[in-house]
C-alpha cells in the first residue's frame, strides 16, 4: 500500500512587500512565486480539529493590535544553508505572538528541525550546501536593510503535498 500524501497547515504572517520579493528574485536563482513572502509563527502540523484550531487562534490574538515590523538585517544560522531576513528591533513582538499561539491546543508543535530556537524570519534563499550560503552571506551581511511591514492579520494556511497553497484563512488583529 502506498503512503498517502497529506495536506499540512501552518500559521504565518503573509508579507506584502515588493522590496522583499525583489531581494528574493535577486539572490535566489530558483525563485518561485508560489512561495509567498511569509513569516512562520507556527511550523507545519496536520490532523487538528479545525473548529478548535480557529478558536485557539482567535483567543491567542484577541489582545494583539496591528503593528509594524522593521526588517533590518540578514541572518544565517551556523551550518544551515539558508539566508534569512530578520528584525532586531521587533523580534520580541513576534516571539510573544509565537509563544501565545504555540501554547495550549498547539503546545505540541515543535520548531523546525533546521533551527535551534524560534527566530522570526523570512527565508530569503536556500542553497544545496552551507559553503554556497556562506559565500553569499559574507557578500550581503554588511548591506543596509531597512524594510517596514505592517501586520494587521495572521493567516492559517493549508498547503498540499506539492507545497501549493490550497486555502488561506485570515485572522484580523484587533
């Protein structure tokens, strides 16, 4: 019997920014627009009751007001072949939101195996090996980065086994 390919879900902030899209196109030779600019709050999971999940998300964000994020630096974890865009100044807001969502009903959801701890980020480009990533990171890490993004909602995305977005459910911040 063949293994059935399953859909999965993630909770993210979809980022509408032409500047970030231009950076991704500039540095990622495999740029694919089907991967929307996003900042993951809760890493992939599946098989959860959708009614309970929606109620948990609403409760987790009930006191969160819309806010801005200033993305101000490039980042790379040791021995990871990805380069990210992060925020020094605003990461505590995002970590607090992550912790609120990653509690109760979702406390069993783990951070990505590629990251040692939760660091709010947008993936800029991934490489096949660390040396390629390190080479580009050394070139761009000194570049000034100053991008403001307004966050007024978070998204529950359902994604199929081919990484196509099947559904997006918006949850507005109060």
